[in-house]
C-alpha cells in the first residue's frame, strides 16, 4: 500500500493527494499517514534526487489544503451513503469496512446525545477518523453541522501530518511506520485540550450571568 501511495503521488502530484484522501475518508483503507507525510516530505525537496517525475515539486501548504479538502469530500460521500442507505445498508455491507451492528448501536446513541464532539474529535483519532462519517449519516446529523465540525478536524490532522513530513523529510517513512502509537498519544492530548477549551467556553455564559446577579 505504501508503494501504491508514493508512486501515485510522484506521478500525479497534487491530484493524487486529493483523490487518495477522498478515498481514505470514504472508508477505503488507505493510510492517511503515508499520504500526507510523504506529500510533506516531497515538498521539502529532500527526496528530489533521482526522481524524474514531472509532478515531483510540491508546496507543503497546498498539500495540506488539498489533503483536508479531499478528506471533507470523502466524508461527505460516507455521510450520504449512511444517510441514504440507513441502517439496512450498513448492516448489509458494514463488515467490508469493519463496522459491526453492536458498534453501530453505540455510535447512533452517541451521535444522538453529542454528535458534534464525535465528529470533531473523531477526525484526529486513527481508524475512527476513517469511519466516523457513516454513523453521522445514519443518525441523520444535519449536513451543515456535520460539515462545520468535520472541516476543523480535517485541517488539523492533514496540516499536522504534512508539516511533520516536511520537517522530517527523508525520515518520513520511519515516522509513518511508527506513527500509529504516536497518533494515539497526540489524539488524547488534542481531545483533552479541546474538551478543556470547550468546557471553559460552555461555562463562561453561566459564570457571567452569576457575576451579574451578584
């Protein structure tokens, strides 16, 4: 899979980054870590020696932006598959994308109670991020709200990977292979930070109202 990713990015440049990230967010198991880390590393110029492809020069900002855009488009596809097909479609074909009935039960209940945090935080959690759009569609989360909470998570994840690849350049492959444990640590830190910020934002009106009464 890594060779498939790198050869396509070398051959088709930005277009490959965009299309591969669409596929990844549409529940096709293509590792976003390899796509974005390699795209970022290629942008640094450290990998250009001996590369004869016409699309070898990339800009890291464009790589991050197109990766995030591809993620959003792929998420829309998965969302509408879940929404249009509903529970019967997922139960019939869900095993192909590793979605089981009991997992869908929990996901639907979670979305009804707190769909926005699920979509936002799910974008920075490995594996979860690939499939989070399906239950959002099944639970009929409003599309504009789904998009609103999808975009920031996609931007954070894709720019983070692209910039990491750019900074580490020729060492991107080792990082990609060992990235999964690190992403869980990063994801926990991001979730804790966002939850803390969200709690402060949520409590602020109540604190302001309390101070006015005093």
